[in-house]
């Protein structure tokens, strides 16, 4: 038996030695501590490995262990830092364990901890082991009953999973509540909340006529910011019934918003605990993007009720089983409740800006990882978003109805079970008839496949040649041939369609497609909608991209054509800056495309905004073998000024036509208009047109919503001076009591290109008013610096790296999850130009020399490993 951190391997899986049928928890919440009594009905697993039984536990005091009511002496068990070991156990018995917790000092935000006036829990992935000793693994599923007792004045609200079956007074000044969850669940889905909370309530009537009680709880004073989340919950419940015939299965569904939370939200059965950032949405304090995020995260966590809770994962290597499928369902919900094309563009951007770089860096890993030391490090964009793209590929190949039927079959077949990704894929094959043998490579291999498309056109016969290859990733030098669905269509230069959209499965290293009776010249639209998470190289002429940008029937392809035109010019500008040459002018084709776009606005204004927006600095970096931070940032700003100057008149007309008018409403059309206005205002501010500061001040002063206010402040980031400083000061005073709004202010403080952002960040971190234990504050300030002002962070003297490492070392002592995430920002140093990469590597080396948590140590080791990135 060992208590040292061990690398876990997927292929070493063994069934649990013992099964837990029921768990009765009793929480006695006192002023400075909480005592937890756990009674487990245990049965030896005949399929288990035998031997001693490990119960995970850490960060608490063990008070009592008893078997069938008889206390065990200290020499009858083995207690280590992270586990309790029991041996020589009966086949069937009741285990009683009493532990004492100190939630007031628990800053890890795992287990039971305090967030403001609220005591709450976070148990995924292994936080339950901070509450009691238990086999903290998802394949141990039990029915939970929870009794909570606390001071009635300080904690008038007591919540847990399932249905509330009893409440009452326990003794003078104290009360209790009992909850029973009729569904077996793994312990990571356990939840408890106690506090003095405000609440908004509603009901939802299911398709079968059952009435479900709904509520959103929050600290007093925030209730008005929760109505959008409650409305989103009802929309999600209706959508899941209409789309998958999935009806909610308990009598109540509660959401609790807490200010200190490592993640976005947690799908605990019947009692979802959310980061306030994913619940609060009011026009005065939240942007359109915030409103959309709240809607989608609420839906995501609700959808987990079946895809994650009723059917869960056997082990954590299967995390994408629940997350990939649920993200896909969230994506479809978002598409059905917003601009379909723009919603998909936002999903594609996330894949390209975050997941592709992850797949090309030292932390590249398969959607189903093969090993880990600390599971919390694998809640990644690969497991979530790339996992969702794999589900999307299956859905495309099967067709929407066949896929929907297959999901129903999967959920019915495995209801109440802990299963694997392989079980899901088999269910897809059984129902759809698809052969997914080759497709399984997507789950077991890291990396982003490269697809090349060439075309030959003779005598009205169009021949397309597709080929694929995938670069090596750490630990996987050799890659298989993937099964890649490629969506194609063919147009002429006037936009007339000659080959209807079709899905082709590229499942060989090279294959050809031949189309007859296609008049010349032909314009090929490929990888429409990003039909697969691959990088496409296509020999498309500039005129063809201009044609697709104007005429393609797929909004994502129109946007992609625009991005490609911008990227060609941006790459040329980066190369000119690096070569100390004059910047090239905007090309005729690009000018023609922008001119046409500004003269004939798409009906979907959000699509217009997306098509006018340049590729991100991350995307530009992906076009180069090594990332030159300063050259890329300078090139992007220069191109914005070129476009702003060349199209100043049209952009001014565009901004004027879409200027704020009328009361705020969050819907597709209004949000699209605000997006266009904010983008046009930014171009004009970057160019420094006359009167822009006064215009921004007017927008700020007259705004009735946060979207317009942030558009004005964002534009003024390019206009240093009194106006910007005055409005930022006003913003801080106006919203001093709104932490999430002040997070926006923190980002603005370190994102302006003309300031010493590192010094500003260090000063804010040292301000006594800054709560460095709150993940939202840290993400706003440090994330705002690293991602929002890359040139300042990567400054030549290394001050940015030093600041980040200082904070990682400070945070790692109490919140390893947060520290590990921050360390990941400098792990891919090999992707950077040497003058940046060496500073990032030195930062990793400094971390490596320190005493670190397992979480952060694993990230640092991956960055320093001598493997190709």
C-alpha cells in the first residue's frame, strides 16, 4: 500500500473491491467546524480484485471508524495522508465513519468550503474525499440520504441532492433538513449548501404533466440578476423533452450561485452549484456575451441530468463520455436559440483558438487520455470541445434523426450504469448502422490532422484530391489514418451551386473525387461548418475566396473565406515587420470583398460583425512555426488601422446606422446590431478618427446596458488620455459593489497597449481590496494580462513571467487547481520565438525547483519534458 502520488493508467482499470449500496450522511454544522457521520451499506464485489480496501480521504480529521456498530481500534486500520485502508472485512457490513472538517479555512474550493455567506461543496473530480473517507471513483454508485443540521439564524436555507423529505427544529436555535435522492449516483455528484440566501422561484410542467419546483438561490441583493438563468433552465427542460424525449425525473431542480468556484458550474443531481459568472445576467451588469454564456451553461448542466448523471463514466479516463456528449447537446441548444451560423462560428473559433494550440503543445492528449497523475488537469478543451466535435461528426454521418434515436438507445441501455466511451460508440453503431472501427482513432490519438485539397478541372470534369497526415504528439510519434467527414459543395464564380452540399468520408491517406458536368471555373467550398476538427490546406485563388465570402450558402464557410483573405494579408504584414520592411497595402481582392460586405449588409448582423473581425493573434500565431508575439500584435493593429482608414466613411455609416437606440433586449437581432456597432466603433478608434473620444463618451454616458458601455471602453483602449481615464474611474466607482463587473474593469486595467501592464497588475495584486483567493478575480487580472495583452506579458526583461510565477507559487499553496491552470499558460514555450520561449522556460524551471502540488507539478513537468511540441 502506498500513499505517494502515482500515475494512473487507463489499461490498469480494475472493478471496485467493494460496492456501496446506500450512503446516509449527517452534517452537524457548528460555528468553527462541521462533523460528518457517514453510514455506508457495503457489499464485497465478487468481480473485484480482493485485498485491502482503499477509501480516499484528505484534509480532515478522522474521529471514528466502526464496522456494524463496533468501533475499530487504531491498529485495526491504516491511515495515510490521502487514504484509509481497511482489511479482513465481512462480505456484507455497515461502515460508520465520523470526520471533522474545517470549511472556514478550506481555500482549495474542493469538498466543503465557505464562499461568502454560503457553505457549499464541490466534489468533482475527487472533492468528496475532503468530506469523508470513501471510494472516490465514479463506478461506485449509491443512493444517498443526507441530513443537515445547523444554526437556524445563520443558515436558514439547507439544501442537498434529491427531494426534501423532512424539515424541523433539532434543538433551540437549530434546525435540520433531510434529503433523499432515489437515483444511485457516484459521490462526485453529491452537493450540499447552507446559508442565508435570497431566492427566486418558478415551476415547470413536464410533458407528462408533473409539476417541478424550480429555484435559483443567491446571496441577498443579487436576485434580480438571476431571472435570465431561470428562464434558460425552463427553455433547456422544454428543449430536452422536444429533442430527446428526456423528461426531468425529480420533484425539484435548484441552482445555487456562489462567488468562489474553480469551475463554471457543477451538475450535482437536482442541486446544481454555479459560479456567479454563469448565473448572473442583468442588462446593467452583463454583456450580450454574458447573457449567452449563462443561457448555455445552465442548459449544459441541466442536460447532464441524463448524459452524465443517469448514465455516468466508469472511470475518469472516460470523462469525455459525459462532457463531450453534453457539450454537443449544449451546442445544438445554443444553435436553436440564437443565430445558427454565428453560434457555430463561435464554436469553431474556440476549437481553433484554444484546442488546436493545445493539440500542438506539450499537453497534447487524446480525448480519452491514457494516463494522468492529477485528474483535475484533464478538464481540458480537448476533452470537452474536441470531444463534442467527435460527437458532431458521428451525428453528421448518421443524420440528425438517426443520431437522436441512437442517443435514446444508449441512455435506455445504460440507465443507472457507469460505462465507457466504447459503450457509447457501440450504441451508435447498433442504432445507426455506421461502421466506426476506424473512427475510434479519434478517441485514442492526440493531434490535429492536416487535410490537403487540390483540384484539377478539364473538359467540365472536376477532380478533387484529398490527402491527410497528422503530426507527432508527445508519446505518440506515429499516427493512424483517421476517418474524417468532409462537407463539400461546388459553386461557379457567380455563386451558382453546381454540386449540392455532400458529406465525404476521407478514410484513406489519399483519395480522389470526380464530378462530371461541372462548368469552369469551379469554386470548391470544403470543410463546411468545420465538419471535422482538422486544419485544411486548399489551393484556392483569391477570387474564389472573394466569391465564397459573398455567396456561399453556409455562414461558417462565408466567414472562413473572409478569415482566409485577412490571414493572407496578416501573414505578409508579420513577415514584413520581422524583415524590417514596409507593410504591404491591402490587396485589391480583400478591398473588393470588404467593400461588397459594407455595401450589402447580411440580414444577420451578428454574421456581418464576425465577417468584419480579423483573426485572433492566436490564429495568426498558428500560421507560423514559431510565435513572434510583438510582430503578430503589431501586424494585427496595423491591419485594423489600414481597414479603418481605407473604409472610414463606410464604417462611420455602419456605426451610425447601428448606434444604440431603444431599451435593451437580449435577442438575436438586437445583439447582432450591438456587435456591429461595437466592432465599427473599435475600428474607428484604432484609426483615431476625429471626434471618436467624444462619441465613445456619449455612448458610455447614455448606455442603458453593459454591452454598449463596454463597447465604448473597449474602443477607448486605443485612445490614451483624459477621457479614457475618467471613464474607467467612473466605471470603478459606479460598479464597486458588483464583483463580476469589476472583473471587467480588471481586464481593462491591464489590456491597454500603452500602459505598463505588468506594473499595473502587480499593484492590483498587492492591493488589500483584491481577493487573490477568488478564481474569478485571478482569471480576470492574470488572464487579462497574459491573453489580453500578450506584448506586455512577454516583455523582453521577463517581468511578466516573473509576476506569473510569483503568483503561481503563492496560489499553489491553497488552490492547486488554479495554480496548475496558470502554469499551463507558459508550458508551451517551444512554440514561441526564442526570445520569448527562453523566458517562459526559465519560469517553468523556477517552478520546477519549488515544492509544488501534484496538480502543478504535472503541468510543469510536461512543459519541461524533452519531447517535440
